[in-house]
C-alpha cells in the first residue's frame, strides 16, 4: 500500500519481468486510482457504524468511497463485455485493463497501464477476490448466454512456461499469501510436466509475519528449498515493514544501473504467441 509508483518504476526501468499480485493491489488500489479515485488516510478513529452509514469502507486507517468502488466494479464489467466471450487467464484480462487505460485513464503511470505498455505480464491467481470479482459477476449475470470467464489453471500454465523459458530466475516478494506460493510453485509444476528447470536462484521476502502460526504463507524461504522451489545459496528473509525498506531497496537497484544493460523480455508477447 502506498508503493504503487515504486512498482511502476521497477517495470519502467526494466528491473521486473513478471508480476504476481493480489487482486486488491491491482484492481482495488491501482486500477481504482487510475480511474481518478483516491484512498484517504484517516486523521482519527471514527466508528465503523458511522462509516457504514456514509457508505465509506475502512482499510485499517485508510478510507475508500463505496460508490466509487462500485464504479470500478462496473468498469470491469464494461471491459469484459467488450471482449470475445471465452476463458481468459487473469494475465490476459489485466492486459486488456491496461489497454483500456491507455485511452481512458485519469491518472497516468499506473502499474496496470505501465506493465501493459512494456509487455510485462501481471498474474492475479485470486483475481476474483477483489473489485474485479464483483465486476465479472455483474458481467455474467447481465450476459447469461455470452460472457467470459477467468481460467486460473491457464494462469498457472502460463507462468510455468515463463519459468521454463528462463535460464535463471529470482523472486522479490513483498508480503506473502497466494502470490508468493504461486510464483514459487512454477518449479514444481515444470517438474510435473517433465520439463527440466532450475530452482529460483535468488529469493528475497519482506515480511512481518511469524512462521509459527502460518501467517508467513506457512514457510520461510529455507523451508521452501525442501520442496525444490528456492535455492538457499542466495535467499534472504527481511523482517521489516515493507514501506520502510522497499524504497531503499528499489533506490539501490536503480542507482546500481544494471537495468540499463538488461534485455526486455516482454513475456506478454511470448504468451500471446503460445496461445
């Protein structure tokens, strides 16, 4: 939260090839603000009953207007209606969202639009657990005989194909949850497909979660190595609040300038060719 511009810059300056995220980050935060809406930080505690009467949703100490959020829902429905009715991976649909923003965004440099313009795929393995879910339900109800669906299995196949095509790979994880395991599990999926691929060579996770109660996505990176997901030679758990350390890490990577000599892989194009 509050770091979306950093993520956009990491894409813009060729430091990220693939993104795996929650629907809340991609839709309820990034796409929502690209429509011209805002999140508001609360100055003091207000009763949740009062907020509900005002149609204001609370996210810890941040407020969001429910009416504006429903406009976001229906924008997703509008985009869905404009597309051919067939199964889409979340990556395909999010690319269509980025394409729509090129002509319609009120706020430039959103992550969704920047990733689309640079051919960087965004995967949301739990895509419907967000404003997109409401929008797609609306789309299906309004178009019962002719509507699209989201194919989560296709998501997994596509990101596994990227891993197979990559000689080496690294993971930079902010938080945990579904995106963390989804990205790590590509190594196992490739093995199931009888395709040889290396473990993720580099892995960094920023988290404040405790492994004992399962909130650290149930494992440290060392534990993930027992599954064959991550090489322990170059892994690092960073126990810190992400908004305090992410800007420092991104700044160091930017000023190191290794990105200036990197090839842009544009995996979106590769996946479109495969499909």
